C-alpha cells in the first residue's frame, strides 16, 4: 500500500510550485481566492468570497462549501509560504490518502491482488493525476467518497460507534463539497440493507439497519442547511446583488442539456474518455475483465449511482472531464477485480509487473502531462503582471484585468476588482464604470497585451514586460 501511495504522491508532486495557470485555471483561482479571503479574515466559512467585485463588495460564490480549500487556507495562514503550493499540496495529500484508502477498502472485500490493481488504477488514472494536483475540490471528493465506504464497511463488520460516526462525518463533508454526490446515498443505504452489497454478506439485523440508515440521513443535515442557505436565503436577501455565481445559476445553466443523451457523439465521447483520460486503454480493459468476476455485483449499486450522475448531468461530463472524478472509484474497483482475474490465470512475475506499471505510467502521462505540468506560453506574463499591480495599487484598491475570459490575473494582482474580456460588449463603457468605482489601472496579459482591442491603444502605458502591459485608466 505504501508503495502505491508514494507513487501517487510522486507523480502528482512534479512542478508543485507551478502557478495556477493553464487548463481550468479559473476553477483553481476561484478556490484560491476563497481560501485567501477566508484566511485573511474577510469572510466567514458560510460565505465563500472571490476577489471579483459585485454589489460594492468582494462577491459570493455560493456553489458549494469548499472544505479542502479552507484547509489549504488554514495551512497557509498557519505555516506561511505560497498559497498556490499549499493548494496543490492539499490536493496531492488527498490523492495519496484516497489511493491508500481504496487499497484498504478493496483488500477487505476482495483480497490483496484486487487491492493492488484498484490502487494502481487510481494512482495512475490520468484524470486523477491532472486534478489530484490542482487547487480544486476533486481530489478531496474522491477521498471523502472512498473513506465513507470504508468506514461504513468497518461499522457493518464490527458494529463500533466510532466507525459509524466517522461514516457520518465523512459523508457530511462529501455532500458539503459537492451536493450532487447525494447519489451515493443509494449504494450506501444498499450496503446497510442488502446482504449482497456488503463486505460480509450476512442477513442485516433490523436495529442495525435502522441505526445505519438514520446515521446516513443525519449526515445530510449540514449540506441541507447550507444549500438551502445558498439557494433560498442569500439569492432573495440583502446579499443577492453580491452573488457572483451560485448553485441556483448552475442548475439553470444545466437545464435543457439532457438532449445530449440522444446524441451519438455524447456516447462516443464518454467511451473515448473512459479509454483515455479516465482509465487509459489498459485500465478500461481491466475494468471490462473485472466483469468476469461475479463479485463485481457487490458494487453494482455504486456503479448504477455513477451512471445516474452521468444521466443527470450530461453536459458537465461532456464539457468538463473533471466530473469523471466523481465516478472514478468504482471504476477503479472494477479494474482491480480485472487485475485479480489476470493475476490468478497468468501469475505474472516481478518483471511483468514492472513493465505493466511502466506502460500504465506512460499512458497516464500521455494524457496528463500537458494539462497537469505545463504552463501555456500565453499565460506566462500573468504572475509578473500581478506583482507589478501590487506595487502600483494600494491594498484594497480596485483594479481591472484582461486575460482572455479568465479571472486568474485578478487573483495574482491580489486586489479586488473586475475581469473584462477583449470582446466585452461596449468595452469603453465597462471600463468607464470601473473607473467611476475607483479603478486606476488595467492589467492586460497574454495575446491581448500586444494585439488587444484598439481602445487599449488610447490608454497610457504605466508599465510593461514580457507578456503583459499595465495601462492607466
């Protein structure tokens, strides 16, 4: 197990000091902004805030309660250093812990060989490598998922209260992190009620069933309270004009996307993802072999919950591959069962094992290397531009940034303000409005710094460098 954990940590720790730029940079800096604003005392835990201004204040991001982002903020506040590094290190830590926890879970249910296969599949799954080192919530999502199932298994076997309490706490943290993980209540309740879904298929006793189901229901209470707060209280109250993005807007944006389910291209991409960025061809092949082992039926309800999530959120899976992290654990369990079938029939030696790990690693890096470890050339002026703005603008002074359609430059400016895009309708009016609200500087990075809108040519150049320019408003 330790070898698998160290492998997962080592692969994800490369370039851990890289800025939060590149693929899904906006998601990363959203959580970095939330962590920094909480750590510096500008907001409470129940009100995640960004540096983007709305309603005269740093805006609210009421999409989820980002538990792991707050952990990164606490580590940064307590020990200093780079918030970016702490955010990535938190994800790496959760990733390594998830691999270890999956190994323990599968070993309890299916034995050592299946545990090795499942742990290796998770450690080297490209999507897990990519999002297991970003300042995002997905690595913690996988850990909370696997740890919840493991803790529940321990309680079902021995009936000890600490294990049930751990199950409830882990499930509560999972649901606070992402409310759509409520689909896991189906396999969790099944594990309590159905003998075939448990590690030790014995008839459940009625009192234990009632206590287990009650604990799972109780674990949903914190998420129910916070999401009611995000859906109803804030959008209809005095803070409504400060909301930058919310779970209500996310639901609205997803409406109508179920038409994708009738598209052959949707299912083609799902298969391409499974054989590529999710499991690699080897991992998918092992998962299919795992269906030859009848013990996969113990996880059938878990797999069904994953399918339900895809059917509920088709556009999310179609456009943003990090959603696969939510359904990755049971797929890795299948891959582990497949490896056990191969192991029992072929008995591969140490050399074959080393070759398999090497090939899996090559496949993994084939899909993960660029998004996980490479900063695109057009982003390389962002950090320098942010440092210049910090020298020019007073703390708390609003600024305007322009870097594609992202807010990453605003994060590196470490100032409140606005992010505008070059194609913003009536850009001149937008900049005038920012100027009236106190902004003196416009920071531009990337291609727009050299070939941006003609309007920018009329502004005074305050400072410039490779890949960026600071203009006066």
